[in-house]
């Protein structure tokens, strides 16, 4: 019996791997006060480590790994990536300077770039269009679980230190990667997904698909801009500690718990409900995403203006954890549903590249640099100003979801756009 005959088991396994990836990726955030102190990092350097270093590796490698996953075994592409990122996570714990940490994080990003393009393509093959949003929502629960657990681990193991924690995570990743090598995933055979083209031709084909579909263009643009919320998350603990007076360990645990609760809730609600509303709502999945922005963005913005003891502060934090994760299921369902099967990993790689260039890299670096300048100019709340700006991008993302909602709805019988 093929391992693909049990899609739910595959989904759960991929969720576990995705969670581990985001623990490794976001442990830098959970230990941000300690790491910035021990390595004497400025806000701009910290922003580079959490953002720009990823585009130099993750963004470019996501496109390359996507083309490999469209041609060869997706399980082995993922296994190779896990081994690389786990070894370099352990190496991160040995860094003693900004340059050493940047090098280690560069290769952590290279390894993690293999996971999402291959996993999304595999899930799109195993789940029908009517269930695809829910499946993607469950898979992307790995983001809030990983982020939340990274903060919880940082808060719980503060006394043990960040170096030993990074080393332990690296060892755990190697143990997870080994079984994946044994799973066969042939491409282009009778019962398997079709094989993609060579790298250069595959990229040409994918960009032709993107050029010909305004719906995909609008969905990807809105999805990318919505990721500015993760810029806010990168600086959230620093903001709450420096400008709202919270204790670092206590707020790390609170952020971790709320991220897990509302991030997972967002993934489930966005995935499951988007599938249901897509059959009834004008604009399908894209219309559902626009509705989510209208409901959450005002709460996120309002929370930046209230003092530390206000309940609205926590309401806004919960909305900022909920919204970006609720968009993953419907956004990926729209993009994958309009993409030929042999290009799905590559399209996901393009999406990841844009997310990392526009939001993660530029957004984090700009947030750090602008907050440094505001602080130097005498601003009492530089991080508040920067995080408010990231919230505004969520509103702009909603505009693009409205544009995507005017395009064709993805249904089980719909034939994806063919490349020319």
C-alpha cells in the first residue's frame, strides 16, 4: 500500500515537520532580548537577521527548490532541506558575533526553503479542491504552533540559555529527516503527478501562467502584503518590553500562548470556513479573505494606541496572530487551484520569494532602521510607530483580495490555466 493512500496521515506528518521548521526559524525571536544583548546587536542588525538574511537565501532557494520538487521526489527534497536547516540551527547556538549568526541563519533559511513548495504541491495532489483550503489551513498551523512554541521554549528555558536550546533543536531535526528518505515519490509516472520542466523552462512557464491570470496576481500581491504582520511579530516582544514595560520572560510566555491559540484558530477557521463560504460567498475564497481583513485590521491598529493594562491591547494582539494565519488556507487554495499540477511547487516558490523580498527582508530591515532613526531623533515610542505602519499594510492587502474576488472561483471541476 502506498503511503499516499492515507492523505490525513501525510497531512499530520507534514504539520509536525512544518512546526519544527518554525520553531527553529523563530527561536531567534523568542530569545531576542538575550541574543541582542549577548551579541551586542543593534535594531537594524536584529532586523537583518530576522529578515534580510532570509531573502538572500530562503527566497531565492524557494524558487530553485520548487522547480526541483516539480521534477523529482518531493520527499527527498524535503529530507535534504531538513538536514541542512537542522545542522545550521545547531551552528546558530555557537555564534559569537553578528557575522557568525548571519552566516548560520543564511543556511538555516536555505534548508527551510525546500519544505513549503514540496509540501504544498503534495497536499494539492492528495486533497480535492473542495477540501484543499482546509488541508492547507491545517498544514500552515505549523506557523503559529512553531512561533508560539519558540516563545514558550524561550520563556521556559531562559535559565538554560539560548545556545543549548539551539543545539537540541538541531539534533531533533536530524532525527525527523531520516524517515523521509525512505518514502518514494516518483514524478511523471502513470499514477503520480506530472513532471515539471527544467529550471529555466519551468520558470518561463510559471511566469506565463502568472502573467495570464489577474486573479493569481491579485491573490499573491495581497498575500505578500499581509505578511507585513510578521514584521510586527518580529518586533512585538521588543515593543512590549521597551515601550509597554512588560517583563521579558513573562511576555514571551504570553505571546507564545496567544500565538498558538489564535494562530491555530486562524489556520483552522481560515481553512475550513473558507472552503464552506467559497461555495456561497461572492468571490469565493478571495471574498472570504477580504472579509477577514475588514474584521481584524481595525482591532490591530487600535491596540497600538492603548496602555499596557488595557484589554484592547490583548484583543489587538490576538487579531494580529489570527489574521495572517487565517489567510493561508484560502490564499494557497486560490493560487494552487488556478495553477497546472506540474508547476505548483514552483508557483509556491515564487510566492515565497516575493514574501521574503517584500515583507520579511525589506519589512524587517526597514522596521529596524526606521525605529533606530526615530529613537535617535528623540521619539519616545519608535517601535509603536513602526508597528502601526505594518498594520496599515493589512488594509492594503484587503484591497487586492477584493480585486481577486472579481476573478473566477476555483471549483472541483475547474481546469487550471495552461501555460503557453
